[in-house]
């Protein structure tokens, strides 16, 4: 889901000084925002493109991976499946153990939306 769509001017870029940038919500894996941009020669084209993007994202509505309805068990298992390719077997076993401890501590039916900083601190201290 997009959090911001803005128009910016870069005087260093003589050919296309007008830029539309849009940022997404924080990615849970990397903890970073994704930034996209498109440059234009004229400001009116930039404003038209921004209006189109705003309409496009309003029509899409809420993202499919809705954090308040996502269950901890399904989220962690899908996350582990994606990480299996990147990790060595020993590291993957450690991650599996941590995921199992998380599920035992919070419960498989716990919602991601209900996780708090205090709960995470309790998990680390346990």
C-alpha cells in the first residue's frame, strides 16, 4: 500500500526536472520502504501522472496481506519457506527453532496486529 505520492523538482536534471515519487509501506522482512519514481519534462505532465497514481491506488483499496487479519502461524511459515533458499541448512534449523519458540510463546492463532513491543521483550526474556 502506498503511503505517500509526491512531486519533486531536481534542478540538476535539465531534461526531465520534474519527478513523481511514491513510497510503499515498510516491508516486514527488510524493514525498509520501497521507493519508485518517474521523471517528466513538464510540470503539468507530472501533476497528471500523480493524479492517475492516486486514483489507481485508491481503487486498489487495502493490500491483500492485511496485517490485522493475518495469523502468526501462517505468516511465519510462509516467511520460513521464502528464506529457505537463502540460508544454509544449519542456519535454517536455527530459524526453525526460533519460529517454533515464537509459536509456543504466543500461540498459533495469535494475530500479527496484536503483537506489541512488550510482548516481544517478554519473548526475548523468556
